[in-house]
């Protein structure tokens, strides 16, 4: 004869059943959460779809497109341009007026900056531009992340040089257009964009003054291939800067909080939080493929932008790629609009109209693409008796008016 279960026994049994149920429920919840996390996190851990060899090949092509031959040279006299005090409310209003003229219909009205209105600081700045051109200097900054002089200062000074130029083929205009072309062909993306804007504004000045087009003006015609090369230089700059910042030692941390590397440096850690190798690989894969697609259309801004759009619409699961987006398609469209406006202004100038008729209506109203060696080849050295590399009348310590 068995004893009937007491109420206490029933309570214990129900407690054990409840505990098992809670444990099973928690286990299911944890496993479910882990599965969801893995599904959501997996793409941020996985490598690129392309093979390692394909990624390396495409990135090598991108580096080649952004390379400069001959190697860049230092800016020489232009290095002091940021220190010159060339401003003033009147000058700022003049440059603003030139910028506004880009949207003008017909021949714009652009006032001339008279010689007596040129301030001492601006005169020294213009002398630096002319000396830069004569002595064959370049645009190389201290590193790829920093431009010297700053693009905004170049934009301001070149606008004033255009407004003060007295002839389409004078020394000032020749030096100014040489600097514009160097920005377009050998600068980073910001410098190239500034160069294209200045090229359009130079065409506006020619139109307003009634000057015929010169070969120097035709040479600054914005070109899709030059834009794509500048974009490649920016992408390579970001990659090389981050790659140089990756720690290469056998341990990480600082002070007492150091520990040995838990895996080989060549392996991809979760989320690329260690050595950033995975993130950099995703970056190279993304932009290598983008430049490969765009290179097939490096003679057409619109087609180039269309080739870039899928890469912007569906970026890879990479923190680095999404955080360092270059906005490639929208920039290509902006550059295309600037180029179209330049072509329209150039076509209105007498010699250009004749040249376009001789060319049989070619879409490329400009001359054949010159060599990318845009840095003046006339000298490369200071004139005799002036080893400083400074423009005439400018000392190394000059700053204020």
C-alpha cells in the first residue's frame, strides 16, 4: 500500500516542472537570439564576394589610375599662400560676383579688378602664383590628407587673378590657368573640383572681356578621366593612411593592459576590430570594383555616374566603407554639369566656334588631351641670384600687409 502524495509533494513536483519549463524557455530564447544575431551579424563578419586575387588586381588598377607621373613636386612659392593676407570686404564681394556669374544667361557682366585696387598682400600672392609657374613647382603637400596651400585659399586668389588679368595671353593669365590645370590633373578630389570651377570661371571672364579662346584656356577643359583619377587618389589616400595606422606588434593594449595577439595578423577578426584587416579588405574590394566599372566610361560623366550608382545604392556590410563614403555618383554628376557649362561658354568664344566647325562637330570641343605633366617644365630651379625659391619681392617671413 502506497502513501498518497501530500500537498507538499505536489508543490515540489509542480516547482520542478515549472523550473524545467523556465530553463527550456530561456534556452530557446538564448538560442533564438543567438541565431538572429548571427544572421544579422554574419554579413558584417564575412569577407568580400570576390577572390583575394581579384580584389588585389582591381585595387592595383585603382592605385595605378591615381598615380602621378612624374612624381609630384613641392609647391615652392605657393606654400606661403595661406600666410598672405589677401582679403578685404571689397575683394570678397568681387569674388562672390564671379561665382554668381556662373548662373548668368548670355554674356555676363564681370567687373575688372584694377591695378590700383590690388592690395599689397594680394600683389604678393599673385607674385607667388607667377613664380610657381615660372620655376616649375608642383602641388605636393606634406601628406595625401593635407593640401598646401589650402584649396579655399587657392580658389580666392585665382578668382582675383582672373579678375585682375589684363590680357588673355599675359603672364598672369598664363600662370593662373597653369595652376588651374595642375589642380585638375594632379590634385586630390577637392583640388580637382576647385580646378573645374575655376576653369568655368576663367571661361566666364574670357566671355565677359570679349577675348578669344587661347590654347591655355582650352587645356583646362574639365575631363571625366581626370575627375576619375582624382577620385582614385582620394580613395587610395584613405586606404594607405589607415593601413599605415594598423598596429603591427605582437601585442596590443597599453601599460599593464597588454595581451598577446590571439590570432595571426593575416586572419580577419570579428567586425574588423583588430588590425582592421577585414575592413580594409572590404574597402579595397568595394572601390576596386567601383573604379573598374567606372573606367569603362571615363569619357562620359553621365555614364560614369550611372556605373557608380549601384555601388552607392547597395554598399557592402563594412563600417569603414559606409563611414568613408566618397559620394562618387553625385560628385560625377556635379562635375559633368560644370564641364557642360564650360563647354557652352567656350563655344561662345570666336576661335572656339571656328575650331568646332573644323572638327566636324565633335563632342570634344577641346584640344587633344595633353600630357598629365601639368607642372611647368620651363625651369624647376630658381633664377640665378635667387636661390630662395620665393617670388620677386617676397621674403620668407612676409605675412601681413
